């Protein structure tokens, strides 16, 4: 295990009706003038936005609203939010929604106190060290942004999808009410489960040795998703299943499972090109990308793939031919994702074979990259093209 520093100070308020305490937590963390940032009609139709505003009113907290966040959140709305924060002297940003709203809120919070272009954090890899404080009211279990120091934004000029990070954009508090996810369509629920599993696999695929503690943590969370995924698809109102998924989503991406070990993130980098170009749902893209990436990288460390196949998917451990076990595990993952309604190929994503070269070049060179991606296996543009071809 490598040396590490782990700092995760987010306060979590978990359970039914916890959104009614939003004002209390905003006040606790010093917010007096709040930007409420959200997506479209669901938070309005459900009454959630009104409940949040009522709670802010009860604590005498001033607020302005900025809706319109889209899946794969766009840079143009971030710029609008930064301008609004400066105009209104905002001192706290509150995201109400899923990962897209939270990621956009983080970008606004960072950009509002930065003299340059907020995209510097995403393009140049500059750590976010200063930002307005952020709170979240979560409505979908997926991205884990409610507990992480990360944000992903799509730059409309060039359609680059890139990430930024820094403890300054970890939320001060996050309100997690699993009941808020019960109205989600099964497809969105399944996309969220896929994203959670991807966050776990990205950490499991490591070149660091002797990391049994975090290996076991990752395996446990994957097993929870395998158990709870079918239950919640069959019964959307299963509160306990949704509660387990919601807490797993946070644990999968606040990096408690990733400390002391190198991490991969190849699947995310390759998928970001798909969702940037075709605007597909991130989890759906990952469902197609992950099996292809794992198949391509299999021989780099056959035993790591065989171990997760045996421990998580229950595949027979073939010590004479561990590659067979490893392949069985990748197939088991693919079958599971398909069973909960996820796509399995390019065509089902609306992706086009003729765009492969462009996407591979963007993944490896776009937004200042140096020609390779991958923390588990270093991949060049030709490698990435070959991976995309496995998805056809």
C-alpha cells in the first residue's frame, strides 16, 4: 500500500424527509446568500424545490435560482452561474439534483472566486484550492459527486468532456433521502448502478500491491450492487434497496476505497468521448465501454481480473488457466448490466463507427493531454481505437 492523505469532511444527513433540514445545514456552514442550482422539471414537479426553498425561508436565508442543468452538464451554464454569483454576492452554492447538477454547482463555486477561466481547472489539471462552499440535495444514486472532490463538465466549444478535482469542492454537507429516487425511471436507476460499479472497478484495477483492505471494500460494494440492483428494478418503491444503493454510491466515489493505490480511469476517459459527442447517459456508455476495456487490458494482470471474477461474480477459479476465469468475470459483468436494462454495443448507444478515430484522438490529445490515457495500462490512440472497435 502507498502513502496517502485522506480528507473527507462532508456531513451526511441520510433518510426520509431530510431535505426539510436544508436551511439548517446551509446556516451551519455559513451560508447567507445562496445560489440554488438544479436541472429541469422533476425537482419542481415533485415539490422538492419548494420544500428546499421553504426550509431556506425558515432560516431567513436569501436565495436565487439557476435551473437548466442538462445531463453531461455544459460549460455555458457554468459561465452563467459564475456571473450570477458575482452579481448577487452569493456565498454558498446549493445543488438540488443528481451528479450533473452537483458537478455544475462545483464548477460555478470554483469559478466564482477564480480570476481566470474556470475551464483552466478542467483543461490544465489545476487543483481547485478555493471555492464557495457547496451543499447538495441528492436525487439520483450514481455519480458519487455528493461526497467527492471531483467534477466533470462538457466544454461546448469542441465538445470536450473533462474533469477537475480538489478538496475545496467537496460538499460541506449532502442530504441523502433515498425516497427521492423512487420516482426515477428504471433506465436511470440502472445507469446509476452502472456508474457506481464503474467507480469501483476503476479503483480495483491497480498496479499497487498489498491492498487487500481496499480490495475487500470494493468487492463488498460490488456485491451489494449485484444484490440490490435487480431488487430495485423489480420494485422501484423498495426503500431499503434504494437506501443501500445510495450509500454505496457515495462510498464508491469519496475515495475511501481508493486510498493507497494507483487507479485506472480508462473506462471513464473513453466513455466521456461517447457522452460528449452523442449525449448518451454516462452510465449507459460505461456499460458498453467497461467490458471492452477489460477485455483489451486483460493480459496486463490476469490474476487481478480472475480475483474479482471469483470473489465478486462467483466464477470458478481455474488456477491452471486463470485467463478463463478472468474472461468469465467480464462476461458475468456484461450479462448483469444487460439484465438490468443497459445497452451492450455501439448501435444501442447511437454511436457511429466512422467517429472512432476522432473520439480516440480526442481522448488521448484533447484538452492538453499528452497522447496516452490509463492508470492501469498506458494506452495510445491506436489502442483506444481498437477498444472502440470491440464495442461495435
